C-alpha cells in the first residue's frame, strides 16, 4: 500500500506520518528523512507531537489540519 495524502505536505504510510521538509537535508529533532523524487519528507513522530498522535487516532484528519492557504498561529498543543 502506498502513501495516503492527509493534507498538503502531510501523508501517512502504514503507521508512520511524514511531512514535507521545508529545508532539504535538515532534520530538526533527528527524525528520519527520505526522498520521493525531488521532495524530501521528514518522519513525524507521534511520541514527540500531540498533533501527530491526534492525526493517527482520528478518522477525519481534515478536522485537525488547516486548509491550504489559510493562516494559522500554532502555539503548540497541550
């Protein structure tokens, strides 16, 4: 089974979440990275991110992720 797109720049592969890497070759917290053509993806670890954990638990990721082009101030989830 291939990757499933959850939103712009976010996809799920099996039990793993991946986000588009804004800066190729850079890993912020030592995440795994992989390339798909010209796009580099960083693994989004649910043990380090409550938003990632929520995406894995929900049946409707569109309720959690902002719409493309919208403005969002993210202060962290707690």
